[in-house]
């Protein structure tokens, strides 16, 4: 080995060789040393948090430099969500704090909506404007005509505010634009949802089946970690995707399915597993109901039948079914997360649930485990008034199995010409950028134009804040306390978020905002604690800990009450369904007037010269909320449109060229997008990463970078069961040069 | 002692956490990086193969950057780690030109910067930031002279390759295949 | 289809999509250094061989350009440094394996030597020059006494400098185009050729001009020979070097290299010099300018193309 001293190093001046003391050299060394050296001093201050960059909510530590500047965020080793390892977005969470484009002070609109002319205001004035309008709406149309759209940790405070005000219209787009169909399908089958983090026991699985789910590109931390563990242990991965996803690259079997035909494949798998006697007979007999109906239902759905629809060869369907059966019960047919694709999504995920039931994976090691959640004490605030009407009265008889308010229903109910049974007149939008979240932007904007009040609470000047009447700047998660994280996992646990720094500028925590607004509405008795830390300390003491202890350890994990992570041998399990069994045949759906067993329905196909628009995620970004984050933009600052080489050749399109996309309804993307010619995408589809193409100029780093998929999603296939917005039936073509006319439109 | 790193290309998903963790840990200015992720895809739909690699300085035994540095700013310390001493670097760029892996970049302050295997951390018994953060645990680090180190164990168990061995640099970044 | 992309990171300036760390400064410096080396080597050689009288311009006049060229080259080099305040580190270290260290030290020797050489011949340019101080006259006497030693030092270091301008690049095996030892002799020949050309221009003596036209012709011949060998060597080497050669054999640098360096910088001036040696009268400025420009273009093209040439993995 070579050390630097082995190299000839002669200090000299001029031509004569003179040895110079190392003194001068050391001075220079000290002056030029990078910051890191100073920071290496052991014993730096760290404060606990849990991440807010996505919904996985990993617990971690925020480290600060000796000058008190936020330096880095790393995972908490005792946290089940992250096992001490943050994902790129969590690691880059510092950028949320340092982003110079953040909202800095409350804003009040001064010109017409959407023109984005605001004046700065004090908190008191801004909240006063909101309170007056809210009182006005309550007295004129009743408090039930207000709605809340929310996402993230702040939602609980605004939920309390809304409920105390008298409205139950509280929607999270994560339901009807994302995982709603999955949760309803699992509820109908097992009586329980798939939870978040999902209760998939990937760590111990022997076969993981991903249908359109791109773990590794969606950076759901714990799942990515466990998939990696499973790869290490030699588990089989089967990926069904028209795109050669990263997960497909790790798979033993990649099924390059024709888009929109997944249901046929699922039914063929069910057929194969039943008729080849692959299913877990004991399990099905003991826990499931409706097997015979199912068997009769899938009789004709042979692999050969599915081949004609899915383009997946019968032997591959058979081989993969066998592979699943061989791994049973340590097999997971992943429920997915963003599953609002074609409008029959609840039924498709029902087929997934049925497959899991047949393979006996629910409640089994390597399948789905039983989650455990720490129950916090509640402090007994006054009960909420029951609103005279709710979102369900807006369009009676629709989406009757939806167990959560449907965001798109609330939006439709804000447009008078839809004649809703309940007309929504005011919105509070917290932490969700509805413009890029809800498909059919024109409809959303139309609803906004009809509102009497639109309040946006956010950390960033998103598209939605541009349309608001009052903008309330929330501080980031690194500058505030929030409610304790008690998400279910293998073991019950609590995680604390506390501020690592004072809020920058004139920003405030969500709790403070909601409480101050409640005061102006004379509802402060619903917020008995002046400061959130008082509430946290009260709750933690009830839990046998304290705020002080949690500030030191960040995460506290408890043992399960019983050793029941999986069903035990011969355990009699009572499932929370109507029949108390796993319902292969859904009597619940049948009773509600829907198909009790999933059926294949053919979906629209792209016209000549059009390609199905498939969107997905990149591991470095969380939707559009991170697109301006300086650290994460550094990793990826625009999306690209993936085009198959055959298609590219036909169009004469080359990699790195910028083009526009035009959809079936003649909507042309605002901005051009860079082409990536790649074999990784089927010839009948194109792929883009969601969350780019921001039209909000105040976000300087991401404005106009890439293309927004939401803008191009105008054909929305609403799930009749629960109102989910199917967004994968949009087709785009390429615009090589934008003409003046097109620019104007 | 001979520090080395192994990257499991079968587990790496290319999430780039290694990149951002390095950037925050080492105050790498926005717009620069000490490590990066490469994706190589080959084949014709649907017969495709992909390899994803987290790359960084190879801490070569026969390091051309150290050889060509006119001042000795680029040097090798115990454990075979190639470092740059900012106070000795004149920013001539010879090391950048000499690196077949393009692992170095000019720091905005003028000196040339690169991966240090988080020398400040390993001195204190910790792993490099990228290794510690990697959600797929695809990075293995340790001392090749220690048979029981993570990197030795995994290199014994698995097939591996290095990048451009024909460049004669004897790189110490291994890719498990 | 094979696709290789950098998913993230490596947006480092000056590295991607290909290296572009070195620009006009280095190219210019290599050219100026090479030409100065050529001038000084020729002057020293003829002085040592006792031909000072026959080739007075080459020995006593042309060298006045050398310090100017060297200082301009050093300025260019200094501009290129990114951590300028630390440039002195070059002179607190001798790194035998580093061509740049060799270069720095060579310049440290040859630049003062070229100044002294000019000082000894200052009266050839300014007949009324007066050093004013006695100690300078003493120095003048001292160096005159050891002029032959000085000439030897100058000759050796000039050749090192001339070769070094090529070795600087050829030491980088990371850039296949540069990684050939032919680059040293080629740059030396090119520098000597440019040096000879300058004397050809400055000399008023017919015999001297004839001699330097001949020298230049021989050097151009050597350069052409080396260029042919350069490409033969590449084409017989590894994939990456074949690709490096192909940049000049049909690739993006084909036109600029063969037209500006080979045809305009070598073949045409050689033809003109042959004509001059014969009966035709050619304005000497034309071949000389072409040779010098060709020499400059050679450095620019090799420096830029070399940074594009890389290993593929």
C-alpha cells in the first residue's frame, strides 16, 4: 500500500532546494478544509422527527451543525418503517426547509381568482377574512356546504376544525385518486384493508407478484427494503407491467401485458389455481366462503382465453401460477397502492384479494401479517354536531360502497349546474395540490370559479395556492410538532416529530393555524391545549412515556399483546365481513347492487397514431410536492416521455429531443417534454413520471420542466362502486412543433 | 488494511439515495456530486436485461490521478483511500483528465473534489453515508484484509466484476452480478 | 437496442456528457511552449556546434521570442488553474511521476535560461543598450564565460519541454486518443518545425533561410511519418483506441484535422518550401504562417478531441 509519504515530496523554493517547515502548509490546510471537517465533532445536536415527504412517515433524526443549521436527516434505527435508512426523498427533505421559493407570509387575493395578484397580510387579518366568510357561508347555506381537502399530518387539525364547524365533507385525494379501490376490495373480501404501510410480509415471502406496482420506483421505504431482502433470500418476483420497470428487471418472470387487460390475467390465474388444484384447500375450506360460485364463475377463463386478451402466452400464465402455488402460503399478490386505472378498479383488486385468499397468504408468514397499532388516549373534547347533509347527499345513490368522502364528488358538488343535492360553497385545501392531483383540470377550475371561499394551506406556492382567496403559509415538518405517528406495523409503536428549527419567515405550524382559526369561529373548546406539545406530553404520559423521553429516543416500540402476527395453526379466525369469512363471493357487493365476482370488461384502445398514457413515479420525487426541492431537483429536474424505438422510428423522433403531447380530447401539454427512446416501454404506450410540468412560476426551479400527466388526463373513468377516478384511459400523440394556434389554445 | 466497496447490481433500484445522502453528508454543493447512478439496459422488447450501478471513485490501487497530480494534493492514505487535500490542490485538472471513471469534479471553490469513502466517518468506525442510507442494502463496505468484513464475505459468496479493469488501475469498487 | 444512461448525479460541470476540463488555455500553452522549445533547442544546438556565425538569426535573434512565448504560455496556464492562489504548491513538490510537475520545473529552469540568453544578445537588437549597474555587467560576464554550459542546459530542457507538451497528454490512459507515446515526439517535431519556421521568416541571410527551409521540410516529413504511425498504432490497438482514431478517420474531427493540420499546416507549406528551394519565389510569410497555424491547430484538435475520447463501460 502506498502512503502519501512514500511519494517523493520535496519542498523547495526557486531553483535551490530548501526544506520548508510544514507550518505554512498546515495553515492553508486548515483554511481550505471543507465544512464537513468542522462538523465531524462527535455529539452534535439531533432532534427526532418523522418524515413528511411522503405518507410512509419514516422516523428519523435531524442533525444540526454546531452553528445550529440543519445539516442532514437520517433514519431512526429503531423505526420499523425505515430501519435506520431513509429513502432519497427523506434524505433530501432538508431541501424542503431550505427551498427559497417557499411561501413566506399570509396572502390575500386582491384581483379576480386565478390572476394570482395577492397582497401580503398579517396572520390575524388573513384568519379574520376566512372566519368572516366561513360564518357567512354557515349562516347562508349551512356549515355542511364547506369542504376540506387534505393530505398529510396537518389534516387532523383541520379535520377537527371542520367537524366542529359542522361539516363532514373531509376528503383526502389519497382515497379516490389512489388507493380507495384497493381498500374497498380488501374490506369486501377480508373485512380489513391493506393499510399503510401495507401489511405485506415481503421480508419473508417466497414469491412476490407485482401488478403494475413498481416498487423501487415508488420508494415506499419499508417495502423497497423488504423486496431487497427477499431478493437476497432468493424469492421469486413476478412482475406484470407493459413497461420494463425496475422491479421487472429484478424479476424471474416479467409479463409484458397489453395495458388495460390485467383483469383477464387475474381471472386466468384464478382459473388455473382452482382447476389445477393449486389452491390451499384447508385454508379455503376453513376461512373462505363462496368458493363454488367462484369456481363456476371462472370456468371458462382459461390461460388460452387470457392469451387472446393480454398477449401473455398461456404457458407463461401457467408457469407463474405454479410458481405462486409452490410458494404458497408465503406468496404475496401485491394489492398495489395507486390503483385508480380503468374505472373497474375495485373489482380488479377484488380479483387480487381472491387470489391471495386462494393461495392462503392472508394472515400467513410471507403473505400478509396482522398489523398492530398503538392506541392513543383521546382527551375528550366536546362531541361534534351531526351535519344535516354530507357529501353522500350530493349525488344520492352513487358510489354507495365508498367508506371515505370522495374528493371528485365534492368537486362536482361545487358546480351548481350539476344540480348537486348539496352545493359546496367553500374549500379549505391543506397540503394537496388539487390542480395536479385531480384529473380533468377544467372541471376542477370550473368548480373553483364557483366558490365563495378557497383557502389554501401549504408550504409551497403550488398551483392551488395561485387560485386561492387566502393563502396560509405552513412551516415545514422540520419546524413543527405534529401528532404522534401510530401507524400500524408488525409491532405497535409511537414516533415523535419535533421542530429542529424555528419556523422560517412568517410561517406557522398547522396546529397553530387551525386553533387560531377556531378561536375566530368561537370553536376553541375543541382545541383545549394551547400548544401542541402540551397535548403530546399528555398523550405520551398516558402511554407510559413522556415528551422528554420521546425527544431523546424519537421512536418507542411496544411488544404485541399476543404472539399473533400470523394466524396460528388451527386458529379459528372471525373475519370482520358480513359472513365472518373471507368472502370470495361478495355478498356485500351483491347487496349493494354490484357484481359479487369480478368480470373482465374490455377497455378502450388507442386510435391510430395514439399511445396509452401511462404514468408512474420516480424514486427521487413524491408526486409534485417535491418537484421544487433543491436537493431532489438536483437528482431529477424534469420528466421524460418514454417511447418505444419502433414508434420513435416511425415518427422520426430521437432521444433528448423535446416534443409536446396532445391527448384524445385535443389538450396539448403546456410544456415540451424530453424524449427517451427506450425498449423499456411497449409500442402501444408511452410513459411519463407524474409530478412535473408545473405551471406555477413562483416555483422557479420546476416551472415549465417536463410535462404534467394530470393535464392530459381528461377522460376519467369513475369507479361506480366507490367513485375512484380511473386515469389510464387517456391516449396521446406527439406534437413535434407547436403552431401559434396551438400555443394560443 | 485495504478498504473496498461492493455494489449489488441485483438489488440496486437506482433510487439515488446514495447520491443525495453523500451530498448532504459532505456538503457537496447543489449541482455537483461525488457518486452517481448508471443504468444499462440491453435487448429488444420484451427480451430485456438491466443493470443498475451506484458508482463513485474506485479508489484504485494504481491510481492515475495520484500519479499525475503535480503537487501531491491527490494522495493515498492508509487503507488505500484516495483523497484530495484542498490546500495543496492547484485546480489544474490533470487528475480529472486522468480518471477513466470521471469520478472527480471541480469544486466551486477551485479545488478538485471526489468521494472519500466518507473518510471522516470510517475513521470513527462508521460506514460511508451512502452505505448506511441505502434502502436496498446493496452497498457493502469494509476491509478486504479482514476476511469477516461485509465486503470480503459478499465478494467471496458472489460473482463480481470491476469497471474497465483493462485500464490497469486496479479499481476497488466491485459490482456483484 | 443498448441504452446506457446516468440516472442521477454526475451532472457535474466539465465532466458530462464528456470531459471538457481543458480549453484554449491548455491548447495555447502547449503550442507556445512547444514553439519556444523549438526556437531554444535550435539556437542552443547551433551554438554548441559552433555555427553561431552561419546561423546568426537562429542563435541570436529568434530566441528573443522565446521568453515572450513562455511568459504568455505561463499566463495561459495560470488562467487555467481553478485554485489559483495555491499555484505555488507546484514548486514545493517534485513529483517524478507527474508530467505536469516535470513541466512546471522545466519551465522554472528554461524560462530564466531564455531570459539570460536574450540578455547576452541584447546588443544585437538594441546596439546602444546599457545595463547601468556594475553587478549586471558582472553577471553578463559570468554567463558569457559559461555560455556553452548555458546552451547545454537550454538544449536539454528545451527538448524536455518539447516532448513534455505531448507527454502531458499521453500520460492519461483515461483518454485513449492521448494515450500514445507518439504524441511526445510528434509535439516535439511540431514545435521544432514552428521554431524553424520563425527563423525562416526572420532571417535576412539567404544561406540561413535555405538551411531552415530544408530543416522545416525534414521536420514536416517526420511529423507526417509520426502521424501515420499514430493512426496505425491506434488501429492496431484496443477497441477504445480504434474508436479514438475513428474520430479522425470519418468521425467529427476528420475535416478539421486533415485539412487544417495535415494539408494546410504541413503539405502545402512543404510544397511551397520545395518551390522556394527551387527556382520559384514564394513570399516566405505564407508557408511560415501556415506551419505555425498548423502547429496551433494540432494542439487544439488533440486537446479537445482527447477529452471526447473515453473508455466505454
